[in-house]
C-alpha cells in the first residue's frame, strides 16, 4: 500500500480530528505513518519516515494562544508540512478555526478549514482530496516476467528492471520508473508501484548483454475456462 504521513499534535483535545483523519486515510487503502513515538520535533528519523510516504496530512490544531481567539499550532506539525512541501510531495494542511498560519507555511499551501462546531464541511473536503490522491497514487502490482528462464539469466547479476504506464484517460505515457526484482519459486517477479486503474503497463528488463521488453499490457485478468461436468 502507499503510505500517508499524518502529522498532528498528540494532545487529547485533538483526538476527534485525529480519529476522523485516521479513519479516512485507512478507509481509502493507505497505510498511516506518524511520528507519535518520537520526540515531537523534526528529527532525522521523522524526515526519513516522511520521505518514505506518498503524501502528508498536517492537522494544524491550537497549541498556544497568541491573542484572544488567535492560536499558534504545533511547531513540529508546521515543520513536517514544510519539509514535505520542499520534497514536492502531495501535502495538505487541515487548519482548525482560530489557528493563525500566515507566513509560517512554505509556498502557497493547500489547506482545508476545519471548525469543530461544524466539522462536516472540512471532513467532506478532506475525503474528496484523499480520494483524488488515491486515484493518482494507484496501487502496487506484481508482474511475473516470461519466459521463465529469464530468472536464471537475471540471477547472474547486473539485471535491472524498469516500467512505465500508458493512461487510456490522458492518452500519454508516464516516465520510466525502477522496479524491484524478486526471485520467487515460480520465476522472477517485478514489483510495480503506482499503477492506475485505467493504465497499461510496459516492462523492460536489462541484462548484462541483452534487453527484454514487453508491449503495453492491460491489467485485466485473462481467465481460461475448461468445461466441467456433463450437459444440463
């Protein structure tokens, strides 16, 4: 599964928004990653966790009151959002009513306003955005590379595999991406990330002295049926 980093303040009063965001992310098939068990600052370990994710959701809830009705959010939530933004990672700030963010977030932030007194509009917007992310992120897939004797050739070392996708919706190819090769009992399997539902997949395997390539192949299942039993 693709992973989403959920950045939040860990305080009890943030629990309802955190639980709602966690449930939404999980229901759409993303794995959730947080920095909860770490120090509450942007450490190197948290940076590595963020880098391993597809996107980031930052819950910017009140921490310190600066003036009547005007609050600062948690420094690490702001810093985690800015770090993800610098990586050009899909990121959204869910900003609770009363929290002031002017000048503290990088670039032109994508944000959703959230009011605990009227939570539905904010939760609805977050649901729609996460659904859009899910379509863009695609899914992970496994491709058994044929002919099967390729496994023996690839085991000799120096093998590399890459793939690209063709979108029937946009009528264009993606960039080439590296695939992970795993040698399994049935042969050599390429593990592919971010495959969209409507996309064809083209795979290329490079060996020391030769290159093998597929045509753009549909993901639809091909099922061969055999007759069973007698006439009705």
